[in-house]
């Protein structure tokens, strides 16, 4: 047996970031979340178009939190969205997908989203 010299240790909870480090991914996630929320009705209005293009259909959405930890398990023992999300795991890893911005740009270019909010 030897002492661990890797400098990496088991950490429980959220790790602190070095002082002065800017986390662009958090800002990007917030921006994408706002973009999605601002254009949710555009996406809903164009659902048939989105479902007809696998690259649009597989577009990753900027949500990783669902709030279930704060609402309890009543009624959520086996949510339907879990089955839907895992149904496409293989497709998500094997096939190309557009980004949310790309989907909205395509819809804008096709003229099918008159309610589109700022995507740039």
C-alpha cells in the first residue's frame, strides 16, 4: 500500500472553483434556457416540422434540473418523461443533432416562426 500522490481526492458535494475562474458553461446554460423559454411557443407551433427532422428532434435542451427532489415522490414513482428520455439514448449518442440555436435559425429561415425571439 502507498499514499495517494495524484492530488485528486474524494469530494462530497460541489467543488469550489479557483478564484477568478469564469464558468462560461453556467452562463451559456442560462442563456440557452432563456432562449428556450422565450421561444417555447414557437417550438410548440412547429412541432410537426421538428418531429419530421431527426436532427431537430434530437436537439439537446438546456435543462438538467427537474425539481423533483423538492416536490417529493407523490405521483412521480415512474414519471413518463423518464421513459421517453431514455428511449432515445442510443439515437442521441449515434446520430447528429442540431443545437437549439440552429433549430430556431432553420425555422426562422423557413418563415414558420413569426413569434421568434432573439436567437443571436
